[in-house]
């Protein structure tokens, strides 16, 4: 999955979950600034885990305060999984 696809998927999930207009979304705006409370954040984490078939440990997810950081996290994890699969790591 390419970075752009990951970014588009995260954007879609955030817009749907938070019920916000696209104009209020940016990768560098925190979920809290977009109106997310702690329950919304937990639900977003679950949606991300399901969508990308990966775990977001609590200590990692606490650092993922905006969509841009989630995108980079998924990209990094995906690259690491690919490297492990071909024995580079």
C-alpha cells in the first residue's frame, strides 16, 4: 500500500468517525482539535487496526496525535513487515 493510499484511507476513517467536514481536516491538526474525545480516539485506533491489519500498542498510539503521524506509523510498520518477509531485517 502506498503512502497516498494510506493517507486517503486514514482521512476517510477520521472524517467518518468524527463526523467533520473535509475542510476541518489536515494531517497536522490533532485529533483533539478536530473534536475527538478519548472514546473517539480509542475507536479510531480500533478502525486503524482493522483497516491496516496491525496492532497499535497503547504506548505507540498515545504518540500518534494527528493523522500525519498515523500515516507515517503505518508506512513505517508496512515497510518493516516487507523487510522482515524478505529477510532484510
